[in-house]
C-alpha cells in the first residue's frame, strides 16, 4: 500500500477530530514554504485568550521535493501549543520551574519556555506510520490529554505571570490535585 501524502494524512486527522466535536481549521500560514497545518482550540484561559493546538508534519518536504515514497512513508507529526501570555524574566523562571515539575509526571511531550518569545509552550512529536486507525487513536489520545493538561496549567501559568503565585505554590497545588485534576 503506498504511503499517504501529507494532505491525505491531515485530512484523516481533521476528520477524526471533527468527529470528536473539535473545531478544526486547516491553514497554510507559510507563504514561501508550503506547509499545511491544522489549528484546533484546546482551551481558553480566564481572560478569554484561546490556546490553539497546531498539528503539522515537520518533515513534510518529501511530497514537493521529489523524495521517494519511502522517505514520505515516515512522517513526524508535531503537536504544538504556544501560551498566549508573555511573561517577565522573573515569571519565565518561575513558569520554567512549574513546567519542569509537570514534565516529570507527563507520559509524553513536554512543556517548555520559548525564551525569545517570552512564552510557555507544549510540544510532542509523533512518528506517524500510516497504520490507519492506530495512528488516529494516538492522535486523539495525545490531543485529549494535552487539552486537559493545558486547561489545568493555564490558570497557574497566568497567575505566575501576574505575580499572584510562585512556582512553589503552583507545584504544591499540582502535587495535591494532579495535572489531570477534574478530568474524566
């Protein structure tokens, strides 16, 4: 069976997430590099700022570059979220401490700090293997778990950014209730 193209892979992901009632937008935001991606809102903070999951195949040059089907058969799907609130230097350090603690408990992916942009982020890369429903099941699981974790961490991140709590207080809260507190 020939490998799926990047657009076919994105279409299957889009359909699976829409079947789970997620609002999915497909976009090509790069003007000089063709790189289709999906954007899906996963959370909203207390100020109404949206958190979008970006799904993009980060080795997607195979189709346009003339690479063989074998090169395109193995694709890396990146799940990425940039937190909307920019932080001060001190708050970046505190948020970094919180994320370091959380990353020790997460089964996949990691939260980090984008120092230049002064924002928190989440990133996970999945080696898509064109194995049909199993790939889509992994995408759904990663997506759902990340959405819950981001919904849980966003208020703590924002409170650190506003100087209302320290990383230690946020870590104490996570220690007591867990990253996935309140999830089904």
